C-alpha cells in the first residue's frame, strides 16, 4: 500500500510513499528497544554532542527541507524556511537537556534520599499534516535528549519532510534504530503504537476525536500520553485597544497557514461600541493578504493541503451563513480558498466548530464579563489573544480565559523556550519549554541507609 503525494498548489503528482504494515512497525519497535538501551548508557555530554550534530545537519539542509515542505504542504516558502530553522533551533535547545536532567537530594532521617530521571524507553510520536516538521521536533528532540528512542509516524498527506529528517539523523551519527520514521496509515501504524507494550509513551497532535481514542487505547497499558488537540480560539478586541493595529494584525492570527492551525484565532470578538470601526479596518487588512504561489517570496498564504480538505472547509459555508467579505485567491488548479469573514449568531456551527481553514467568525460583545464568558463558551481551550491598553484588564482577562497559551496585544502562541498545551478538550500535558525532557522520564526515588 502507498500514498500519492499531490502538490496542493498545482494538483500535480509529486511522488509515491510506501506505507508500512503492522509487522514492519513491530520490527521497527524491536530495533528501537535495542538502540534505546545503548543510547541510555551514553554519557550525557556525548548524547548532547550527537544532538548538536543533528541540529547542524538540519541547518545545512534548511533550503531543501523548506522546498520539500512547500511542495508537499503548500506552505509559503518563507514560512517553510522558518519551520526548518525552527527544527534546528529545537534540537539545539534540547541538546542542553542531557546534562541538565538533574535529580534531587531530599533530606530524610536515617540516610540519604536522591531522585533520578530515568528514560521511559521507546516513545511513539504521531504528527499532524499542518506543521509536519515543527511538531515532530517538539516530540523527538526532548525525547531523544532524555535517553529514549523514537518511532515517528507522520501524517499520511505530508510525510516528506519527516522522512528527510530521519535521513539527516542517520547522517548526523544517531545510532541505527534510535530515531525511525514510519510512514503509514493511522489505523495501522498509529494503532500499533497504541497497542505495542514496548512503546511506553504516545505523543499525538491532531483532532480531539482521534485523541480521545488514543487516550482510551493507552489506558489499557497505563501508557503515558501527551495530546495536543483541537481549538476554537478567541481574539478579543476591547474598545480601548489600538483598533487600527488590532485590525491590521487580525488576519494573520487566523489565516496564517491558510487557517490550518489549531492555534488559529478563528473567533474574533469585538466590543460592540467599536465594532463598525474595527470591521472597516479589518476588511482593508483582509483584502491585502497575499494568497498565491507558495514559491513566490511575497506570498503570505498558500493553498489548503488537499482537495478533500478544501471540500471540508467549504462545507461550513452553507447558504444561511452571513459572509461579510472575502479576500482573494487564485483561480485554476490547486486547493485554493479565499480568506473569508462571517458574522454568524453565537451558537452557529461556524462559530463553535473547528473549521481548520481560512474562515473567521466575528462576534460582538458588550463588556469584559461578556467577553470572558463568550471566549470560554467552547469545549476547547488552546490559545487566544487580548487587545487592550488597560494593563489591569489584560491581567484580569488573561486569568479569566480558559486557555493554555494566551498573548496580550500580540498573537504569539509558540516559543520553544516556553510550555505549550491546552485546557479542556484541547489537550493533555505540555510540550516545549525547559521541562519538556523530564516529561519523557520516570522519576526514580532511592534511599541509602546510613547504618
């Protein structure tokens, strides 16, 4: 079995990627078990050195990785370059972790008590199709740093850069079997990660529905999970904000990567007293977004990832959905979709369900309490933005909104130096930040009697 990769900007066939079966997966896990035992015995400084070589290999391949991602996923080339550089940076950051996995000496009576961070063993990483390189690195870099082996299943639609990262790992000197990329169907390779007793943790990024099934499957073996799932995040604009700046930046909070982002601020909440003024500026900003050829250096938004996904996004815009205005998109071949602004009622489907495309629902609110209540009126809680000149309000609303990654007067969501994850049905656990490597370890407590 195989998958035909299609360039979403042109509709042309790129390549065929062979899919592995359950037996192939079992063989890969067996090789990972062997490799992990040797890797865990490597001195921390030497593990760090190998990870830095991996980062250097990625750095030398940034342009190749970027063009591969743009061809496979349709990301604008400037965005793809950033993503490849981000993988390098994540590897460099976690190359410092092996020598910093420091336990504790805890005062006790009758002897000495110390703790150790022991690697889990083999970690399975299942990545989504929207940010294939970056999200893969959030799992494999800290897991490797902590002394684990990693088996990585990329999304079926977008496997090419993950396969290349597996090649670069070997070129950089990572031992055979330590970091393996296993293309295949989620129902085959992914399910085997869940059921295999030697895979001791699952890291999954994707839909909430699939995340729930993975979590339930892992429960049978009390297998650890980190889940980064869906979102329907709010961008809240108060009347005292810099309205022109908030409107100018709002398109990029939701239309970046053609809206295929779980952090997309796909609900735009605007205080009623400035609603009309904001919308006038926002329309100008939306119509200025450059949607086009992802290889063009000036392009800001590319196509959707596949024709199937384009059809899914379009299905939300039924005849009864009020469209305020649209941006532009190319005609002809490719999975193109113009940035679209809708003004539905609060309970409408487009205002409550994750669309995962360049569609934003604008909703007016009355006051601070109403803004917080509306922002929290969702099963998700991943990200969000708050625009206000009032520092006190910024603090109150940030504490009041149930979201894992919020920003005030900006749209920042992800930095590899800070923790990332969601509240409610947006996920479980945290990735990135200084503590990520410890999430791939067990804490062992040892007491030494003094008599």
